[in-house]
C-alpha cells in the first residue's frame, strides 16, 4: 500500500519537529550554517579537528532538509562511529537510507524522541573524539 504524498505543510511540520530536537545542540563550537525554512544544519567549527588522520577546521554534525517526499535527517555521527550506529534506536534505523540519511515521513512523537536520543549520543561521541 502506497502512502499519499505529503503536502508541503506536512513536510514543514515534520521539519520543525526535527529542528526542535536539533536546536539545543547549536552551542559552543556547533553552529547553524543554514537556518531557513526547510533547511537547518549544524557544523562543529572547532579548529584543528583530527578526523582520522586529517586536520580540519569543521565537521558536519546534523541537518534537516525538506525533500519532495520526506524530510531528510542527515546525522553524521552514525556515519563516523560504528559504536554510535550500533546503539541507535531500532525504529529510527529502519528509516536510514544510505550511510547517514534518515527519511522521516511522519511527525511521530516516538521517532522525534529517538532523534533526540541519537543527537545526545552523537554529541557525546563527537565530544569524546575532541570534535566539539
């Protein structure tokens, strides 16, 4: 059974719910590069980050972007850490398409709670690595 295509209003409601989970992490070296309707992304701009042997002055943390049929929750800690990936909530992992993009198609309070837990784990993981 195919789901009906989400309206722009529904997509923006989902986007706002994901952004609400992300917003508390916009602090310290983590800054929003985009904060516009339909796109919100967070980057660590800590200088001299050692990412697996390469020195960088930035590393992506998370983003929410309205796409045509879903809201993409791009969560880089799941890509950069097998430990974090292994601890991700099962229901949220079912929405993972590719390496770090979760396709969010409904404003489900349980999924939003799991996104919140994932962000907390990811932030702690980045902190442990010295990336924030």
